[in-house]
C-alpha cells in the first residue's frame, strides 16, 4: 500500500563512542555554552527501550547532522570531543566517506529524519531482542541503529504493532 512506504527505519549508525556521553557531561556542555543544545541530544538504544521503565535514553550524543566541518567547529567543546575521540578511530576506517566526514554519523538516516520532522512522537521498537514491545517516544532525540523507528504517532498503529499477530 502506497501510504505505508517509508514508515519503518533502522536508527542511525553513529560509528564512534566518542560521540556519546553521560547526562551530566551533556548538562555541563549545555551550561558552558547554551548553543551546544543545538548539537546535544538524548541517544535512545534498544537496551534503554527494554530496561528503562520510561523508555528514556541513558546517554546523550553529539549530532552535527549533515553539516560541514566549518559549521561543526563553531561548537568548540563538542567538536573537540569528537575530534579527540572519534577522528583517530575513523582515520583507520576502510570507507573513505567515514574517514573524510569523521564529525558526522556513518549513517544519518535522512529519510527517517524527514519523516519524523513533523511528529512530536513516534513508535520505536528494539531491533534485536527476546522481548518485543513497541513504545511511543519523543522524536527530538537520536535513535540508535539498535532500534527500528516507525514514523507514526498513530496509537492504532502502536496497538497493531503491540498485538500477538505482529509479534
């Protein structure tokens, strides 16, 4: 059915633990420069979905979107962290695009981002797990590659995905 195209997406492949941080570090960066809020987001993974009662992210992540390096460098502390912790790892990557664009995620999922742009919440499910339960979560966060994101805020879709037939 044409109406169901581009609804389900695998989350972003960040490719570099240096993008991630604990909540306290994200707060520190946001306090030191309020502009850093433009590049710091909760980072929701499959383990968070299955183990946290409120399905909230346990870590935060730096996201320079599809920006140029010239724009990313204007966020000095987040850029410095990614430069220090991600670039050395990416310098040895076999894929040229990953080496050349080391400050960006390996797979940003632009189609997913477009579909989520008008939604305040969406349905997310863990990609690999013994327990499969979709949940409705806020969209203003980065979804890990360990999740499948359904670009829908329709509770009937949530009910369908939660049912025994889908399971």
